[in-house]
């Protein structure tokens, strides 16, 4: 029969309230205190009756302590984390994401976010290779590649990262000129700093992987900003003059090349003309030689007349000296041509009149000096 049923057994707290109402709390606490005193060396009471109760209470306490100790060993590792487990201070294992258990007070667990993108910024004044001072800010992006090395090899790995960054940056900037640092060479400097910094971190065994280094706009210190602005202005003027000279060169050189090509073409045309004329003269001479061999007198006379015509066409005055006579015949051809031109203004055949007049003069001279005259000179 249960103790709380009507007419049941004894109250478990040692009292009997007649089966009515709850037990007295103060009395129950007093009994528990007396039992604890008996367990831990207290006196009083029935020792034989309390021995079994003491053992049961000790067992319960031990079980509770063991359960509490076991529950303390459970821990959760996030997806972005890894955990390093040390047993009595010695490396035991690296734990990935999930629910894990390790004996507490024996094993120590250190969680580290390995996939998180971390960032570190730095700024400082540095001396370049050409002895100029420049203020260079940069940002280092990194993550944890080896969680064991990050936790165990270096006491303060992020402090080591800052010191290694300053060292690598000063080494690279000290080997570069100001123009490279300020303008054109920032990407190259960033790559060199990343390579050198990663080498330092690997040598230290920090377990840090440098993903990217962003070098922001470099500028001189405020104390020398005015002088630096003058340098920038001079460099811009230099670039402008170079561009103007290049534009002038781009305009002059094609023109000169065109003139040179035109002269070459003209010279080639002149060459072809001279060669063609020479070839024509040679062929004409060959034809003339053939005709001369057939009729020497006629050909000679024809050549003489052609020569006289050629000379006469370029002379404005002709003087003819007749052998055996004291008179010299003067022919003002320029006047004759001019008068003939004036007479021929009313017609379109001036050239025909000039030729007719010349033929009449020649025929008259031939009739007057037919057998005994000979032309002695023409000027």
C-alpha cells in the first residue's frame, strides 16, 4: 500500500501527519541535515539504520557528478570552423564540423574560423629607392589554411602577420622608385609584397594564407606635398610635350614619305622617258641609216634642211653671207613673223602664212644664188 493512500505506511520524510495534508518542509530539511551529518562524521541516531541511506545518497551524488562531467564534454563545431583538440597539453586531433565529445578537464578544445575572410589594414611612411618618402596604405586579406599551425606554432599569429607585412612592404618599396609606387607600379608592388609575405608566414609556420593585398593610393607626406605637386605638374608637362611632338611627327613623317615617294615616281617616269626617247632616237637613226644607204644625196639634203629648220625656229634674226659678194643679207624673222601675225588676225591661218613667207624667202635665195652661192654661216 502506498504511503500517501489512506491507512498507508510511513511518511518517507519520517513523519506522520495523520495522512492529511503535505509533509512539514522544515522537518524534512532537518532530517536531511541530520543524515548528512551522519554521513560526514556526525553523531547521533541509529548508525545501523542510516548506513544504507548514506550509501544510496553517495551513489546518487557520484552519478550526478559523472553525468554532469560527461555532459560538459559535448561541444558543437560550426560549418565555418575547425577545432584543435589537446589532451593534457599535447596535440591529439583536428575536428571538423559537427557534434563532438571529449573528456572535459582532460582535453582542451580550441575552435578557429578557417573559412572566414579576414582583413588587416596598415599604413606607414617609407623610403623609396630614389630616397623619397611616401605614405602607403594597404589592406591584407587572408584566411586560415592550417588550423593546427595557427593554434600551436605561433603564440600570436596575427601579430606576426602585422610585423611580417611591414617588413615585406618596406623591403619592396625600398627597392622601387617613387614613380612606380605612386602611379604605374602599384599592382606589381602588391604582387611582390604578397609573395614575400607568404614566404615569411610559411617560414614561421603560422598556418595563414594570404589571398590578396590591396595597395591604395600612395601619396607623399603633407610636409612635402607642395614640392610633390610641382613634380607631378612637371611630369604632366613632359607628357604633354611628348604627345605634341609625337603628333607633329605623325603629321610630318607621312608627308615626307609621300614627297619622297612622289620624287621616286617622277624619277622613274623621267628614266622611262629618257630611255624611251633614246630607244626612239636609236631606231630613227637606224631607219635614217637605211634610207641614207639607199639615197645618200637626198638624205643628206633632207638632214640639212631639217637642221636649218630647227635652227631657224629658235632664231629671231638670220644673217646670210654670200661667197663672192660684198653684201650680207639680213632677215628680221621676228618682225616678219610679227607683221604676218598682225595680218592674220582676221583669219585663223597665221602659222600657214609664216611658213609660206619663209618658203618664199628660201626659194628667192635659191634662185639668186643657185649655182655659185653657198651658205657660210648661220647665227
